[in-house]
C-alpha cells in the first residue's frame, strides 16, 4: 500500500472528484482550493506519477493533461490553463448556520453495528459510491481495509446514513488528528449522528465551535494531547448539557489540580455536579456558595492535635471509594 503524506492524498482525492464531476483541471485553482502552493501541487502530481497512479502529459514544460491510472481503468482529465478558473467554485458550498446542527436533546437512538457476511460485503463492493469510500479510506490510513473496517464503513454509510462527503471528512478529520483506528472513527461518527450532523459543512462548523473550548479545558489540566472521546463526552456535557460557562469549568479544573495534583475528569465532574445542585452559574456564585454560614474551607480549617478522638478532614472522591469497596466485595482479599 502506498505511503503518502496527507497533502498528497488530498490532491489525489480532489483529482478523483474532478474526474467524476467533469471539471477542468487548473493548477492555480487547485492550489487555492486546497490552500497549497502551486509548487506543492506539482510535487504531489510527480509523486503520484512515480507511484504509477497517474501519468502527466507535458507541453513546453507545462502540464497539459493528467491521466489517472486506478487499479481497474484509466481515466483522463484535460488541463486548460488558458481557461479562467471558475471563481464560484470555492464558494459553491453553502454556508451553514449554527441552527443547522440539531440540539443534543433531539438526538436519535443509535443503530446497532451489524456484522455483514462475506457475500454481503462483496455485494456492497458493487456500489460505486461505497467502492469509492473504500479507496479513499485506504489512501488515508495507508493500508487495505480489514473485514471489520469494511463493516464499520458500511455502518457509517447505511445505518448512520452518512453521505460519502461526510464519511470522507470523518476519515480526514480522524487521520489528521493522528487516529487511524476505525473504532475511534466510529465513536466520532456516533457523536455526530447524535448531534444531528448530516453534512461535511455541519461537521466542520461543529468542530470549530467546540474545539477551541475543549483545548482551553485541556490546557487548564496541563494536557497538550488530543482529547479522548471519553474526555470529550465530559466536556460536552459540562458546556452544552449542563450549560456551564467556560470560566466555571476552568475553575473546577484548577481546583482539581490543586486538590489531587492530577487531571482527573471524574473529580472535576463531582465539583461541577455540586455547583449545579447549588445553581452556580458564575464565579461570583462560587464565592457566595463558599461564604455561606457553616461552609468552612477545608484547606484553611485548623486540624486538632488529638490523634485518637479526631479525624483529619479530606476531600474524598466518594465515587472512587464506592468503586473500590464494590471491587473488594467481588474480589475479597485472602487472609494468610
């Protein structure tokens, strides 16, 4: 399987689209669309020529046409650098308003993942759009798809009713974030399905809206990596379902680090649950809650010296203690 960087893959995939749409090829237009330089485009074309997936027809040192050479057939697209690139092409995708993404409260029940038989998978391969998705996915992840991968891809296509464009964006999004595992892609796909995301443009808008806030929360935890799906679920619930302001969430993260010295999402969640129960909606509300009569800061409270009759007060994670007790009941410690 060919090993190519992401930019080369995007150039090749766009060429495939040009073939299917009957578009004219123009290096400068392609460079603008993909936000690359013309030199980058030419370098990518030469790479694919070396890999025997296309052939370049030159005229006076300029590329006049490109012959794509897929596995089964050869297709040709003509170059016409004398033509003025269509100015409307980059703006052809309609703008998506925030309201286009359905709220989480209206999320549908998630269909179960089915396991297709070899004959069913063979039948799926006869679908031109699905075959195209297989080809694109293999280009992105750099290896042939396994039977499990094909099952998951079919799940996106049939059960989640994702369009080929949305699936292609899904694969691109995950691979760009260093995730080539189809189980990770499935987690993201289900999240988009529950959010009511149906187009690639809606997915891009959704990621733009939340990615910045997610990274601010991760930064508050001292984490520089991509958030895991489970971490995203926490952050999405805090910001969207619970409706906390970002400043409140970051304050809870800071308190987590000060209390236990590690970025534990479960601990932060317990803080935010307490604040939610007390109708905290601002940092001022946090101060008011702590200044209520009878509320004493445990960090500032003096500790008695009597070691037998008094117990040191601590911020216990009761959920974790309950889990440990439950595990001991199932797996009791054997006494010597």
